[in-house]
């Protein structure tokens, strides 16, 4: 929700009403932390961003679209903030891995958990890069150059592109860690299988030796033979 010049009491009332229809709503603390606020003023010039202040011309035919454009950019920043919080949770959940490897060269994770965590990282990467317009301006602005410039200027003020790049770098690092752990667990699993095969072969050799002794000495009666007294 983007509000323009609406008192806090009314904003809270609207949000409380809409919460009844929300699906998978976010925690209130996260909503408060990731919310954005910008000042705006009226001007006789073209809509723009000046020193972090939105300048709007009420006489311009595109006044309403300019407000929509700024709202769209702010909404993108808030969405990115929510995804950044999700990424921080992922980072916290795998933070122990490097310490475990450093201390005892062992990882307290199963292959299923690694695969699940990798899927979680890939899902977040997908929604940021493919299911959103964070990497480029939305199609709506392609034939509206003035609005596109306003959208990009607002995103630049909110550092959307820079934050998106940093998020992608962190996601790539997380995927590298998961790939390292997956390789490590696969190697351990392969080594375990090799030892099982070696043990099975050793057992089979023992049985073959027993069969050989049985065929050569006609059984194991000689083991029970006692000398005459």
C-alpha cells in the first residue's frame, strides 16, 4: 500500500481492514522496518526527484501517472526489502556451516536438508530476477520516456539497482556454499559405500576360505581332534 498525504491513524485503519483479506501476511515488525517514506512538494516544472524530494506538477496532464510512477518505484523498494529480510534468514540458517568446517571439517546437515536449502535459495533468486522488474524498468514505461526517467530516478534514490546487485551476489555465495556442502556429502557418501563394498568383499573372501578348507580337509573335524593318551 502506498499512501499520499494520509494521516497515520487513517493509514493504520486501512491496513487493519485489508489485513482481513491478506494471504501469508508479514510480521508487523518487518512491515514497519521495511516501510519507505518520501517527502513531496508541488512545482510548476516537470515531475522529478530533487535531493530526495518528489516534485509534482498538479497542472500537468500526467500528474496522476507521475504519482503512480513514484508509488510503483517505492513499492519495488519495499518488495526488495522484504526479500532482503528473507535472504538474511537464509544466511543466518547456514552461518554455522563455515564454523563447523573450520573446527572439525564436518557438516551437521543431511543431503535432504542441503537440497531443500538450495531450493529455497533458488526460489528467492527466481522471484527477484525473473518474477519482478527490479533489473529493468517495467514494460509500462517503455513508451513513456518522461515517466520512465521519473521511475528510474526514484529507484536510484532508493538504491534499488545497487541493493539488487548485492542481493544477487549474496545469493551466489550461498549457492556456492550449498554446492560445496553437497559435494562434500556426496564424497562422504561415496566413501561410505566404498567401505561397505570392501567389508562385503572381505566377508565373501572369508566364506570362500572356509569352503576351501572344508573341501581340502573334509570339514572341520580336525579342529576337534584330540591326541591319544
